[in-house]
C-alpha cells in the first residue's frame, strides 16, 4: 500500500477478516479515526491499518476494548503502564491456573493405577488444590505444585516410540 493510498471500510474489513460493523464500533469507541471524504465515506490510511493491527493483537493478549482505548488515547506513560501491569497480573493468574490443570492431567496420564482415584500422587494434587494448609500454598497468587511422580516405564516407552 502506497503512503498516499487509502482503503474503504470494506477493504480494511476484508484485509483483517473483520465485519465492517466491528470497525464502526471501534470508531465509536474512539479507537479509530479514519478520514472522511465525499459524503462521509470512511477512508483508512496506513496509520489506521497499524491501529487495527494493534487492536487485534491487544485483543489476542486479553485486553478489553476499554483497556485498549485507555492505552491508545493516554499521553500519560504511568496510566499505560498501570493497564499493562494489571493485564499482566491477570494473564499470569490464568497461566498459573492452566499450568495447574496441565499438571493434574499429566499426573493422571502418568499414573499406573487402574483407578486414578486410588493414586496417592493424584490424590495429593487434588488435596493440595482444596487444602487450607498454609504449608501447601504460598498465598492465592503463588500455589506450590507438588512434584509430579516419575513417568512410568510404560508411558516413557510409548512417548519415545512416537518421537
């Protein structure tokens, strides 16, 4: 796209795989400000395309449209940083929860017991999740995960044969 070339709302929507109403909504929220020409038709330039890409990337990172607007419209670096710090904390919490779930699944997969409910390692992981014992957790933001049991010989052999 040449620097002087502009695109219609339909062209931009197609380029990013969006519906045109999404771009209009972002405009009403103050996230986009395309130029207006001939009868109020929107024309998007290179800077607008960059902003659309930033919005999409921020949404992929879990930011709300309000947070994105706050970061994009503020001239105060401290305000922008506060939004980023808050989102980072929430993302770290989601990652920790997902990791705990993955650990539980890995423990179940590595178990040689006929009934996983009878596995002491699996029971310990579940008990830790519901325990109020301060020795098992460091606080709500940093749970301690027990060591996973050693991979069974059967699972190691199966994994190595698929490598």
